């Protein structure tokens, strides 16, 4: 990630009110290519689990 979690939360909190359950999606840093068939996208929430999705072509 380009910015740390604390920095991201501080910035978002400065422009809107964060409520319990809000999710901040960070996107992809510049220079990373597009996803392609055969890739796998993973999202993890500590204490909840991992969601894995294959990219189909």
C-alpha cells in the first residue's frame, strides 16, 4: 500500500464521518497491471475470514 492504514483512516475521517461497519477500499497503486484470466482476487478481514474469487476469461 502507498499509504498506511492510519493515514487512510485519518484522511477519510477528515472528509466524512466513519460509522461502525464502514469499509474503506484502497484500490490498486499506479503501475500495477490489470487483472487477467487465471488471477485470483483475495480480501481478508482479520477475525472474519478470507474471500477468494478467481478471475475468469
